[in-house]
């Protein structure tokens, strides 16, 4: 009898919920219809505005910006968005979570969008970004496409009710993540783009073109790591250990140089993050998203990227920085102590760790970095002459320019 009563009560509750759901659905439909009706006027205005706009041709960004256009004219063209043209980041909802929290992965969308706008000289009126946009990404768009409207998550989804008017058929250009190593397309598909991006960003920030100064400056750039949840200390995520030995090797290789220790900023505008690159000759830093900003570094700068144990051979930022004009050398970390290896403390060979995604991921995300000071000294002995030659060439060019 108890089972019958329980079944009857359960059925009654289910019927009540179903009825409420029908009523709620009807109310939502009515509200959506009302919202659509109230938006029809605005959508009609959008439709009229874009109807008269020209439709520029787009390609895959393989030719880069026109080589004969000045930076001033290129910046002016990128400040004139074409009504009715939209770029949208496709399939963001299906991508891993780090696309919402890592500027390195967001740049898989940002740089191809910027390059396509530079190539066509026809920036979009809107960028639809249906996931979380980080401050760095928004800053790049605001500097290079200053009058393009960024439509971020909720608004981007809601704006789809006006999608036919906002972005008419044929004027919606999808961009998919190129992949963490640049994929077949690359972050920049053409060699001309990266130098132009650097020049335009410096111009927009009110900064001169970055240059390597005559007095060599060495920078140890530490990676910003947020405090852990339960303590005020930093967690062991790619912090460079044995710093005294590392700094001694850097000073021995260039005794006349100044050594500066910096920490990459946790946020802030691109202008704030790249201002310090002026006058820098060598930067030693762990693998991390802070390397994105070396797109804006002075040509001839020596970037020494130290990869976590298990990640040696990972192309990473090499694909992004290949056209930037800097010298990019990757070094590997020595094996961390066993207590930092967690469940992979028994893996002794780096190639074995690289072959196991769990081991690679653990040491990338949770272990510190141990630089081989002898290897660092050898790399500096090999690479510093070219850095000094670039500094001399820059000094001679400035002297000649001043004399003229």
C-alpha cells in the first residue's frame, strides 16, 4: 500500500512540474517574442546601415598587410570598420578551459583575426567572442582595431537574434583555434605581419620603436604565480630555482652588463607590459604565456626560454615569434627533485616523461625549473656576440641619423 501511495504522490508531483514547465516555456516564448518585437526597429536600422556598405574581399591571411602602405595609413585603415562585417571565434564552447584563462591560447584567435583585417584593410564592425575574453586579448583589439566593437560572452550570444542584420550572410567570417603550435596556418601566416603589429602597437601606445641599447641589459624575468588558496606563499609552478648560480653565470658571460630581475605582471594593458622591453638585450624566463609580449620586443633581442622538465622539444612560442626578428633559444630544465614529481617520482628519463601526458602535464604545471648553469653559460658565450653586434648596428644607425 505504501508503494502505491508513493507512486501516486510521485506521479502528481511530476504532472505538476510538467504543467509548470509548460507554463514557464510559454512565458519564455512570449517574452522572447516581445523582446524580438521591440528589437525589430533596431535590427531594421542595422539592416539599412549595412545594406549600403561595401563588401571587401577576405582571404586566409596568406599575403600579409600590403607592403607599400605606411604605418600611418595602415593604422588609419584599421580604424575604419566596415558595417555588417563580423569576425567570430568558432566553437569556443567546445574548447578546453584554458582557452578562457590563457592568453597564449586566446592568441590562436586574436592574431589570425588581426592579420586578416590588416591584409584586407577592412576591419570588422564587430568581433563576436562567446567565451571569456582576457584583458590582454581585449587590449590587442583596442590598440589595433580601435573602432571595432567587441561583443563578449553573454551579449555575443544574445546578439544572435539580430545576426542577420548585424552580420549579413557572406559577411560573417569564422575563425577557429589554429592549435597551440600554430597549426598549418601559424599565428602569423606571413612574415610581414609581425613587424607591422609591433610598429602599430608601439605607435598606439605612444612608444618609440623598441631598440637594443649600447649598454647591454640582462633581465631575469620571473613568471607571475598567484598565491595558493591556503597560504600567502607561491606554489611550485615553473619558478626558477638555484638563482644565485644562474645570476652568476649571466654576470660572468657579460660582466659589463646590468642584471635586472623582474616579475611578469599579472594583468594590465599591453602598453604597460611591453614598455620595459626598451633597452633590453637578453631575457631569461621560464616557459609561459608572458612570452606573448615578445612579439613587441626589439629585433636582435636574445630570448632564452627555459622549458619544464619533460617538455623539451615543445615548439610553443617558436611558432608565434618566428617572424619577430628576435633570437629565440630554448633550454631544458634539469630533473626536479623527486618530491616535486608527485606520482611520477619513479620516472627518471625525460623522454619517458615526455611520452606520458600525465607526467608531462604534472611537471609543466606543478614543478619548478632547474637551470643547468654550465649550459646557460655556454649558450650566452655563443649568442652574445650577435646581440652586441645588433647593439652596435643600432648605435651606428642612430649616429648616422643624427648627423643627417
